[in-house]
């Protein structure tokens, strides 16, 4: 790219050297032109014409490349802000709402025939959010993008899952244990097919976000190089002018220098601002958002496993070393570890007190949750199932309260980080506003200035 | 290269087992035919179940295969003194291989009684999915938790558990229930995660190698469950090309596998669907993922009770007895449970019959005589 650009800009002076130009009977237009150029280069007006054309071409080329490179970056920055980041957080929301609905369904089952209005509402909300976000994701995915098959898979599984849960609910109301079997089947579908698909979608959307960042932030080296070259050429032309005529200022050339400098400075400052805004939005927004989303998902998984420990009542076990442990309780502990690590990390990433406060609160909730969970497990291990159940889904002082608090605090933190991201990324994107058009207009003015400035010198030969 | 060889060897090992089993089956069948020369096959008479069970047992112990020959005969005339010693050796009537009842406490019972504080409970493996046997009734208001209840387990098996707890620990509620999938029953006992398993568990010779059983407390047999509109008529050739669901680790699957090999079940029958709990089969059946379910009649009936569009097809094609399973060396506990079972059967007010009437008469057509276990025999001496 760079090579061709440079060569085309320098083509006129290089051209005379190339054609062998013997004296064939019929000469091509190109040879004729080259010949005339060679003739022209031997006289001062001819040289001036060549210099004028070169300067105008350089300035115009600089403007065009600047406009092109910044348009590209501005559109990538716009994608980050308005498309890929929202889609990535939508994908996280899909995962979260699915897991939330599944957890709510298992809580409802634990509560017996009369599931509470809250758990029902929570379940419905989870399903609705997932369905809404899936529509958004589908609308934003190109037909051949890697997310499309995943989205359609989720769209297919969601009604299947809902059907199973509704059957479970109906049988549960009739007092038939086959309701529980349906719920297990639904849970299996969720855990083994839907959540992995949602995770896959999240990964893919994050890749897209990363690649948009990758397109938005690199330095526009070509434009910078061309700008520097144009400035150098202008300086050389003016020095030549001074040496030959002893005139210090040529208005046209000065105008061209000023506009070129302005474009170059605008480009450097604008891009640096955009870059820092975007980097800021990544480091303080996206990174925090990812960590917080992961933590929130871990807390949801932990809650789901806590419920399933009681639903399954020891039906699932796993070998850890020599010990046989409850599979769901084992997973719960792993999820809590992930949550703890995620919260520590999020706290480190939080750069202001507004961002740190909810995370700190969530850490407190989590500690309390673990304490209450241990107490509930102890009851269950002592055979006091009902007491254990009351400590998990009962009316007061439950682990459920702690989970809700963790979730609410993480939601607050996520909202804050989302705003941080938005303002930083908006600053970044806006730093490029007008740059492409401005660069184009200024370059045209600069080129005109160069042509007029040289034209003024040229007119002295008539 | 080495890997490949190892994989091949592993593959061959699997086939070796299958081959041995097949050879043993063929040998047993041949000898049985030669010696009895009677036309009555074991398949259609429910009484022949012990023969079926021993069949699978011998199949796994190829060297014993010739001993299997007289068995179909002894199965029809069980309990003769002459047969007793031989039966203890190669197991024909597994339901009799238990210890005589006794009230005495031994090390196993002491260990349970000595559990400290709140842990002083009997730990029992049960099912929470078997309607009317051991299940969570979501609409029962027991528990008094204020959150709608529905957390208590109830059913025929659960009644027995409470009775055992009351007898051993003096409190019917001194029980810690652990829900256990069908295939996990034996490992749960062996690892000591539970003291006993009361979970519609059939007494079989195979299982006797790993755990000890009480005397039988219920009689049932394998039956086919299918939609009312299904062309399946029972355990016969109408099952050709059908998909059958069974619980993993159940006697039903063992029987199907064996019969398909011997040709008693059409070879085109697909028996690959295995689920952790028998009730999951009803889910698969309702979703159209399988065409029929094979299960103990007692459990199949409780599935049918949850869905009026399915029914039991044909008669029971095996005879099986449910027993309480315990650790193999927990002799005192086995004797104690046998004593409890004797009392339970005798108790007319709150015993076996009362539990049957409460839980099972509705699903099993009222007649309890078909389900009553035989008079217990205690042939195991140590």
C-alpha cells in the first residue's frame, strides 16, 4: 500500500528516466508526454510546474489518506460503542437470564406445590429477557457470522426448555413426582445444551468486540507519513523559492503549509484522544464489565447448585481424591471460589469509590452467604432437611437473601461500569468527529494554495 | 503405536466378556433343554423369575455354567432340604439368602446408636421419585415450615423406614433420607454413605455378592408399560423395532439384555435408552423418545397412575422380591431388620397391610394378595 502510494505520488519525476524513447515512427501518447516532461524539466517554468503538481498531489493524497484512515477508525469506534459492546453485554445478559430462570425454576420446585409469586415472576423475567436479547442478537448478526448458528440453536432450545418446565409445573400441582423428573430433564437441557451455547455466543461477541477495538486504535501511520512528507516538500519548495528569489513568503505555499500542519496536528491530537478514550473504555469499562459479568454468572451458578443440592438430596455424587462428595455442593464451592476471585479482581479494577462500593458490599454479602450456607449444610448433614431448606429458601435469614444482595450489588456495579465505558468510548469516538471531512476540505484548500503559490511564481515568467 | 495396541487390547477385552457371556448363555440353555426336555419356557410364567436371575448370574460365572442345568427344575419346587446346600453355593432363591431374625444389638446397630447429638439418626437411601413408594408430595403440608411444605418424603418404602427407625432409635423421625439413583444403591451401601437402602430394590444373586438383603417384603415382576394406543401387547414380539426405556442398573435392563441375546426378545428392539431414575422413563415415553418402558410392575403401576393415557401391557414376565439392602457384614442389622419385618407383617393396625392400603391399593388394583411376600426363609447361616 505504502509503496504504491508513494510511487504514484512520485511517478512524474521517475517517469522521464524510464522510457527508452528511441525514435520510432509512431510515438505513443505516454512517450510524447514523458518527452515533453523531460523537456520541461530543463527549464525553470517547467520545473515549477512539476513542483506545483507534486505539492498539490502530496497534500491532496495526505488529505485523502487521512480521511480514509480516520473514517475507518471512527466507524470501528462507533461499532465498539453502539454495536459490539452492547452485543457482548447482551450475550452476557442472555447467559445470566437463562441461568436465573433455571435457578428460579428449581427454587419454585423446592418450595413445593405452591411456588411463590416471586419465584414465578423471576422465572418469567429471565425467559423474557433471554428471548428479547436473542432477538437483538439475531438482528445484529450477519447471516454468515459465527454467532448465527448459536443464536438459532438457542432460539430453538428456549421454547423446548419452557415446555418442559411448564409440564413440570402442571404435574407438580397435581402432586405427581413426574413433575420433578421433568424439571430434572429441563435442568439437564439447560446445563448441557443451552448454557454452553450462551457461553459460546458470549465468547464470540467478545471476539468481535476485541476485533473492533483492534480496528479502532492503531496509529494511522500512512497518513502521518504522508503528512510529514507533504510538510517536508512544502518546506523544501519554500526554501528553494527563497534561495532563488530571496522572497521569504509565498502566500499560497504558506497557506498550504498551515492547512497541512493543521490537518496533521488535528490527526495526531484527535487520534491520540480517541485512542486514549477507547483504551480507557477498555481498561476501565470492558475489563471491569467482563470480570463483573463473570462474577455475577458464578454467583448465579452457585445459587443454582445450592438449590440442586437440596433438590437432588444426595443423588449425585462425585469422587474427589478418595472422598465421595455431593456433586452439586462440590460445584457450589467451586462457583463461590470463582465469585470470590472475581470480586477481588473487580475491586482492584474499580477506579473510583462509586464503582468500588457495590463490589465491596457484594464481598460482604458473599461472606455472609457462605456462612449461612455452611450452617444450612450442617443441618442437612445432620438429617434436618426441613431446617436446611428453610435456611436456603425460607422467608427470612436465608442464603437466598444473600444471593439476591450479591446479585443486586453486582448489577449496580455493572451499571456503573457500563456508564464508565459509555462515556469513555463516546469521548473516544467523538474525538474523531469531523476529522475525515475536515481533513478532506483542508487538504483541498492546501492543494489549491500550493498550486496558486507556484502559479504566482510561474506568472513571473510570462 | 503402543497406544493403538493398548486400545485394541481394551477393545478385545470387552468382546472377551461378551463372548464368554454368550457362550455361557448358550451352554446353559443347551443343557437346560437337554435335561428338562419340557416345552414350558421360563419366560411366560411369572414363577420362573429366580431361574431368570440365576441365568444372569451363571452367565457371569462361566465356569459354573454346567451347575446351572438343574435349576429350572428346582425353581419350580423351591426350598427342598436337599437343594438348600447347593442353593447356598450357586444361588437359586436369592430372597431366602438372609439371616434369621433377632432383636440383639451388634456392632452395626451400636454404631448407629452411638452417633452424637443431632447426628443420632438412621441414614437411609431412598427414592424421591417413585410415586406412592418414596416420593415428595409437593402438595402435602407436612413439615410446618410455612413455605408451603411439600418437603416430606412419603410412601410405602418410607413407612417401612420410619418403622425401622422407631425400632432401633426409638423415634420414627430419626432418619436422614438420602435420595439415591438406581445405579448408585450398591456403591452407596458399600461406601458407608447409607446404613440401609429401602428403595424398591430387588433381591438378586448378583447383588447378594455385594450387599446383604433382608427377607423379602414385597412381591412384584417386570412388566411392560406403553401408551394405551400402542400396538405393543406385552413382553413379546410386538416389541420388535420399538425403543424401550429402563433405569440404569435395574433388574429390568439386565433381563432385557439377556433376553435379547438369547432371542427371547426380538433383536431389533432398541434397549439403549437408560435413565438414572425409573420415573425419567415416563418423561421419555411422554415426549415420544421411547415407545415402551420395562419396569417392576409395582413401579410401572405408579407411573401409569400419573398418566391416564398409558397402561400396563400383558402380565408380569418375572417374579421379583423387594428387600432392604445393607452392608454385607452388618449381620446384626440384617437380623434386626428381619425381626422388624416379621412384626410389620403381623401388625394389622399399623403394619404392612395398612401401608399397602394407604399407598398402593389404588395403583395396584386393590388386591394385596398378589404383592404379599412369601413366608420368609432364612437359609443364610453367617
